[in-house]
């Protein structure tokens, strides 16, 4: 590994270990790095304020590290090519949507082929997960209900607004749970009615080999367009999903071997 990769390995280790104190000797041992190398990295991170050091050679993190799409440049290149192919084949806008906190974040997209059609959700656009459209449903259904209850106000969800200037009807927690339970086994979802700005979406969910959510892959088009070929869209999205999942599996198995600490109990609370 080069110096940058060694620093990233230490950062990932400290982040995964939790907020409690860590021994530098444990970091060196579990990451397979020389103690002198770890000491240099720790000193630099401490000087920049990312770690606090103690006299007992312990460190405490003072940062958070998270990738929205935890994949390689090769994967992102494959994703771009996949989006371009879907857009050209189906005459739609293709979108990659990730999750940031309680929001959906548009990571990348292709423009709709007709320049007269404007889709407001451009790269960097954010929208609340509390709006329970097909995108929110696919993501939230990957979580256990207990986790949904812990992370969200379960009486705060609402249906997708269908008219401009209006908020969708609120949903009781019981109804939300039922909706997510029904969606849990689905890898494809469609919204034929469209939202309050006249856009309908078709989506699939991409996960890693351990079932961890990575991102959504969606198709967007005007709801006023002639009847959508749902089966064609579904087949195209699921084919793309299989190809992306295969690359994720290959990278997980070979390109980025899991550091040792992932197999160990989480430290520091």
C-alpha cells in the first residue's frame, strides 16, 4: 500500500471501532502496519485535530468518515455506462440516488432525451425520506422495522403529493409498517401516477454481498407520456442490477479485502 492507502486504512479502522479510546498498538496489529508507520499517521491526524491523543498511547476519534457510494472508481465508471445505456435504450432519464441521513441525494443522472422536458431532481438534489414514494419505500424496506423506529419519527411519513402546492396525506405508523413489509421482498418498484411535478419513476435497489444498501437505480419520465412499458423497464433495471451486483461481489471478494477489524468485536462503545 502507498502512504495514502495506509492512512485511509487507519481512518477506516478508527471509524469502525466506535467512539471510545483505542490503543495505537492495537491499530498497528489489526491493520498489519508497522508501529512507526501508525505513529506517524496518528501524529498527523492529531496535529490536524482529527484524533485526540492521551498519555497512555490511546487515541479518541474526533471525526466521522462515510462514503455515500462505497465503491471503486471502476464501479462508478460501470455505473455511468449503465445509466447512459438505459437512457438511450428506453428514452428516459436514468438516476443514481443515495441516502444521506434522512434524505435521498441524487448522486448522478442522465438528462432526459427531450430537451423540452425538465426533471427538477438534478445532481445534488435532496428530498426527504419521509415522502414515501417508491424510492423511499425501497430503501426503508431494507431496514428492520426496529431500526426504522429508532431512526425516524414513524408518524411523520406521508404519501407522495400528486398536485403542486399540496402535501401528501399523512400515514400512521401501522400503515407505514404494512407498506414496508409488503415491499421488503421487492427489487423493483414503479410509480405510474407520478408526483406533484408530473414525474413518474421506476426503481431498483443495489446492495452489497452482505445485503447492505448501496444506492438506488431509477428511471424517470413525464407522467403524461404514453403508457409506460413497465415490464420492459423492469427487465432492463433488473438486468442492470445483476451486472452491478456481480461487479460489487468481485470487488468485495478480490479488489478490496476486508481489514481484520471487521471480523472483531466493535470497540469503544
